[in-house]
C-alpha cells in the first residue's frame, strides 16, 4: 500500500474516532486492537481507554502482554473478569458459540464503558473478518459495538503496515483466536480442556513455533503448524520433546495435521 493511501486510511480512522469519542476499546493485545488503541490514544488522549477481559478462554500470557502494550502506548487500561463458562449456551459449544461469548463479553465491557463515561465501545474487527464465519460480529452489531476498522474497509495487511509505521511491536504478531476455538463444536468447553490447550501451545511457543494451534480431540492433540515448519517439528529430537510434553499435560496421542495451519479449521466441520 502506497504511503498516500496509508495516510488517507489513518486520517479517516482518526476522524471517525473523534466522532465516536469518548471511546472504550475492547483490547486484547492482538494486532488489530493494539493498532486501534494506539491511534485512539494518539488522537483522543484520555478520552480513550482500554478494556481487557480476563477470562478462562484467554491464555495468561496474552492478558499479561495486553497490560504491557497498554503501558507502552500510555493508555489507561481496566481489566474486567469475565467467565463465559458460566453460560450454558457458550459452554455447550454450538456453532453459534462465538455469538454467545460476545454477548456476555460485550455486555460486561459496555457496562464498564458507561461507568467510565465513554460514549462508544469499539472493537478491532477488520475488513477481512467479514470473509469468515464469525457469529460474534452479529452480537457486536446487536449490542451497539462499533468496528471502525471494518467500517472503513481497513484490512489486516493494512493494519500490519500502519503498525510498522507506528513502530508497534505487534506489527508482525501472529493472528490469534481464543482457546475455545480449539475445541470441536458440540464438545463441552471446560476449564480442564482449555488449560490443556493453553499449556500445550505455550510449550510449543518455547520451541520457537509461534503461529501454531493445538486442537483438542479428547485424548488426541492435533497440532496445526505452517507448512514451512512441519519438517522442523518432525525432526526426531523435536518430535520426541513435543510428544513427551503433551503426554505429561494429559494427551494420550499426539498428531500432526499434514494440511498445516489454517484459520478457523474447526469451521470446516460446519461446511460438511
């Protein structure tokens, strides 16, 4: 994207945020919400705050990283405890799981936003999100959450480029989805299976595998890694370490998906 177009996108975003101010940003510490918080803070100052959910469906490492990013940006952050597992409609894990999750999440964030005197709650949904199965976006619309990046047609690639220009450490951060997305639809989501996924993925991160998923299938851990890293995972020393670690976590079998990592692979079952 040429510099002039980047400047135009950024100016349009700043203008929209001024119209919506004061704003609260649903802030996870991911690529999109970090970029949005940075622009909002630079544009609005104290009239922009970060609201972060502390939930069993988010790894501790992500919550801690969000806190570090908010401090780096200089924005005020409020962390709110949210437990979607208390809602049966979510824990039962239907295909509409994300809808039920977001209804709970946004409800809590909206309440806090109002208490803080914010006029609008905004999230980091971008233009690419409209191309995937994302029932959570319907929940956002229903409760009145605005998605400035989506509304302005700003894509993930644009966000990464503008993040580099702003020297944000998240510019090249791998995409992330909540831990519940690792559990097959129809299988109950619990603290136990979420914890197993979190521990397995954190271990793989220590080996240098960042864009990776561990899909939970009962006693089976199905690992999705980029095709370029499959050969590395299959090296005897690496493979042995992975199997030993995941067995200790509680998996009986450890499988490697030869199709490689792909966003929303659990949604493939819906298509069938």
